């Protein structure tokens, strides 16, 4: 999450969308595993909180209108599929 915030402050407003997509896909793959109380479970739980923080950064960028017009069009198509 710190990387995403740093990228946004330098003007890379597309970074949160890319990282959010990657983390969402990774989180979905981890959910398919049967994780008990072990090392991977702790990593999975940490990833959940990272995903939440990246979602917050993405939401802030989107709500402030900092994404380019092409990016918001892609998001509307992605949200329509969900």
C-alpha cells in the first residue's frame, strides 16, 4: 500500500487500479485454498488488509477525478460485468 500511495503522490494515478486488479485476482486465488492456522493463513490475512487499503486509495483517486478519462471508462465496463 505504501508503494501505491507514493506512486499517486508522484502523479501515477493509474497505479491503484493496476495494483487493485492484481491483489483482487490474487486474493480470489487464495480464497480457493483451504487454509488453516498456518503461515499461509497469516499471509492471506495480511493481504486482506493490504487489499482494503489499496481499495481506499483507489476510491480516493477515483472520487477526486484524478484518473484519466480512458481509465474511468475501463472501470465502468469492469463494474458493469460484476
